[in-house]
């Protein structure tokens, strides 16, 4: 039996997730410095499960660009180093759900792989 790993991951990427009350991260790479960056933004999750801007109360769109100032910018040259900064060295930890922590770990590894191979990184 042949596994279509990409199809499995694509299907899993479509599932519904609960938002982390601790906020969300925008992840990107800087190929010129070999750096993985993660901007952390705080949110308020309302009674309907929607993320709102803590300053304006406006619902944050799932897609599209929103002009906000990040709470913290984390940077490192490896996925492991970035995880250590966020999960071990930051107190309190900005991630409050294990599912969110697992997602971030996967994304940081993907970002590191993109840096190592010279390919484009797009956050899932």
C-alpha cells in the first residue's frame, strides 16, 4: 500500500481547531540571515470562539492582512532553538494549548527545512 502523505496532511490542514487564548503567531523566514521568526500577537476569544483584537474588540479575519503590533518577536536559527525560547525561556509561556504547541513545532521545522533547502516557506 502506498501512502499519500501530502494528501493526509492536506486533509488534516482543513480540520476545525479551537483558537489558543494565549494568542497566535505569524511565522516567516529571513533567508539572508538564516533566521526563523515568529511574531506573537495576543487575542481575546469571545463566546462564539472568534478571535478579537484586545485593543479594538474587532473580530480578526482568518485570511487577509491585518495591521497589528506584535506582542513579542522571537528569532532563532533552528526550530529547536526557537522552541526553547518560546516554551522554556518565556514566562509565562504565550502558548496555552498543547495542540498549538505541536502545530508551532511542526511549522518551525518546516521553516528550518525551507532555509536549508532554499525553498519558499508559507505558514500552514
